[in-house]
C-alpha cells in the first residue's frame, strides 16, 4: 500500500513538473499556381496566435514576403525572402503585441522548379496562445515609432 502511494505521488509530481507548451494549429492552406505571384489565405475561427510559420509541400517555392492582417485591420509586413524546398518550412515569425487574432494572410511568391500545370501547397501554422487561469483579455494601445498612428489590439491581462 505504501509503495502504491509512493508511486502515485511520484507520477503526480512528474506530470505537474512539465510546462505545457502551446500547440501549433494549421490555420490555412492554399494551392498556389505557377502562373500567379500572390494569394490570400483567409483565417477563420476565434483563436489567438503568438507566432506563425509556413510549410510548403508538393513543389518548392520562393516566398518574398507576406502581410498578416489582424482582426482589428492592422497589418504586419513580414519579409521572408526565402526559398522553401518541397516539404520545408519558413523560420518562426513572432507576432507583434503578444497574442493576436488574424483575419487573413496575403503573401507574394515566385515559383521555382516549374512543373507544367503544377502547384505548390502553402500551409500556414499558428502557435496558439495559452490563457492562464483568471486571465481576461484587455485592450492595449501603443504608439508607433514614427508617432503617426496608435496601434490597438488585445492582450491577456497579467501577461
């Protein structure tokens, strides 16, 4: 009996010692044609994200940059300038202002290794934010570095 209690306590200690990591979620996908040079991925749902990454499958692709358009209309321009091989991923992109809701992603690309009539599939993953107990989302405001506009968004109180 003591041995069983000891093992249960040890297992409980080990399980509670590990930090829960936020999950990556596929937030959009687009089959890009070799005849186009830009596309838009509409992001649905009500999730909050802290980071993004892009995976390219079926064919290689050069992604020059993409704009993340947040739910509040603000734009975040990301200069990727990266050749992504078939099955490869971009670097991880941190979103400004902590966790954000995304409306859409507009990206510009150049095809590499053209295949007649072929397509490359672009998959965007977002890292979900993990709300902590008792947290509530609050609005924040921050002036731009040029003082031209005020950035508005939401964040978790206490983060």
